[in-house]
C-alpha cells in the first residue's frame, strides 16, 4: 500500500490507537478517526485527524468509511466484570460484524483487525503459545476473551467471503499515551504510587506500544490475508517486571508473594456476594483467574515475516514511567 492513502481508524482515542494514529501521520497517511460522542479526546489533541462522530454498529458507518482505502479496526470494549457481558458482545462481536459489512459496502481495499492474544488463550503450565494454538472457547477465562475470540471468527468469515483482512494479536503493550490506564499501566502506576505491597505470581508477554503500532502498519504492508500475527516481545513474570521497575526508579519492589487462593476468594466474594447486596465491587473475578496463568507468547512469526521491532522492555517501562510522571498521574 502506498503512503498518502486515507485510512479509517477505530479506537483512535485509546492506548494502541493513539500510538497508531501518530505513526500513520508521521508516515504520511491521512487519518479519519471514528470517535464516540462522549469520548475523551485528549489523546488526539493537536493532531491533524479528521474526526467523525459515531460508534460501532451505527448504520452511518458505510458513509463515514467512504473515500478511505484502508481500515484499522482497533476499537474494543474492555471489561472483566460479569455485569458488562452484554456490552462486550454488542461492541466487540456485533460491532465488528457490522463494521466489516460497512467496509465491504464502502469499498475498503484492506483491513487490519486488532484482535488480542486474549482470543488465542494459553496452553497451560507455562507453555508458550504461537498463532497456531487456540484454546477451546469455553476454556477462555471471562467474557472479554470470549468476545475477542468470536470477533476474530467474524473477521475470518469476512475473509472467506472475499474481504482482504489481516489479523494482529497484541500481547501486553506498555509505553506512552496509556490514558485510562490499561490494567498493566495501572500496575505500573500502583508501583510508582507505593500502593503495591505484594504481588501475584503471574506471567505476561510485554511489548513497547510503539512496536505494536508499527506492527499494525507492517501488517498492512506485508501481512498475508487471513493470517494472524502475535505482536509481542518478552515473556516476563510480574516479579521480573516489578524488579525492573525498581531498577529504573530506585523504588523498592514488593517482596511478598500472595498465594493465588487468597485473591480468588476475595474477588468471588466481592463480585458475587457484596455486589448482590448493592455494594460496588472492586476486583473482577475473571481478572484474578487470568493472573493465575502464565500468559506467554511467541512473536517470532511477526518478527520474521513482518519485521516487527523488538524494543527493549526496559525502554518501554522507562517511557511509560516518564509519560505518567509528565501527565500528572503521580503525586507531587
């Protein structure tokens, strides 16, 4: 695909989307972004982006896509709460189906769909998953992961019907513009705020968010239709990540490991007992269940076939810390 094309981006106000938009603009693409009417637009401030108001599932999407050659579908609803089950399927599955139908009607030439390693699942017992692995959908923890699986199936069905779609599966991005923040960004923040006295023995695959953005552009340029590409880098335990943060900041890392049964019981009581009594739950059970797994992935396919960059995680963490500090997320 040649530079200078007009591209349509969903999820542009989010973490990955904001980094992707910046990369696209730097590379000479014209960007049209779908934004919700009530969305926080801070991540797009000062950028030369054409904004259109709407949401996934809007009948107006076909018209809004007109004139663009490429679609990056990055948007997704993220929640681990049982109460948000309906919204997850409405946005992630039905919203993706509607958007892909609109893209076909609008004549979009190529689509990069942002799935997630959440849709792939984990083999278990610390094994490392590649693109060829797939957990049975009933073994994926929580409705967020299940919704991303079914959304990816919608993309595969659209490919079978003749659309040119490449699927990317980011692992756990870290870096700047994590405005909400994401669950991993929240871990970094709690570490920096000295609000993490202990940790759970979990494992993550980390990648610089700007490498994820570059992976999207590389998928557009080099990806094979219908293929999935894991956009990841380094497998680390949470303890290793916290120790690296300690090295970068001079703050002490938590030394006490929480046994898995303790937060599991607390989360179950929180979500199913206290919530039923009208109290606001604070810890989603699905999140704790996920954290008991080693979520390790192999990104060698994207590195080999696309040229996915592998920025050292130390740099990604430092840039995340610097961004939070410079955007008033930390106490003075």
